[in-house]
C-alpha cells in the first residue's frame, strides 16, 4: 500500500488522529464507567471511539514502517519505532474495557442482581473496585504510552533541526 496523501507521508497525518482518539477513548471509557450521566449520554459512542483508536494504531504503525523505508534511520527513530510497539496492547485493553462496560450497563444489569446475591455485598464491592482499577490502569497506560511515543517521535524529527532563538 502507498502510504502517501498529496505528497505527504500518511504517518504524519495519522499520528495526529491517533494522538487525539486514544486519549479520547480512554476518557470516554472512564467517564462511562464512573459517571452514570456520562454513560447515558455517550452510550455506544464510547466503544466506537475505542474501536476507531484500535484501528488507527496499526494503521499508523504501518504508515510509520513505510516512512522508515524512505528516511535516514537514526537512533532516535529506532527508539521511536520500538516504543511504538507498546501502544497496541494498551489500546486493545481500552477497547475491551469500553466494550465490556457498554455491554454490561446495556445488557448485564439484570445479571448484576443475581451476581450480587451470589457474591454478597462485599464481593460485589470488591469486584467493582477491581474493574475500576483495571480500567484506570489500562486507560492511564494507553495515554502515557501515546505521550511517550509521541514525545520520542517529535524529538526524532525536530530536535536539532531548528534554531531556538529568533534572529534579529
């Protein structure tokens, strides 16, 4: 596939979408999980945004691999490529949590009462806390990974390539 649009490498364009949609998916997931009013308003949008983020990550990585074949490789670019490999598992986790919470609150509310009786009040509370902790870790990890990968990519491209002071 040719990862070029109007003479620009597609990676440059896709990176911006990934940087927006991965944190947005994480935010929507946490809001939907923790805030019932947000859950009602966001509904199916949360897992759809997470799915879009999930699709963008490998597409952005493929466009980056295409670009790597067309630029001079540097240690910083190699570091960026290695770091980029850590994003997909985090985003898969965010998508699964987004989908699970949507399905649970959409269709699983009737089973919740039966589970509550079997597990007891304490067991239900612990299960809820564990679910929230897992969601926070996955969403936080995804956002942190985007920040780390993005920072390494911008350093690989821009560091040392412009003057820091204005010329008079």
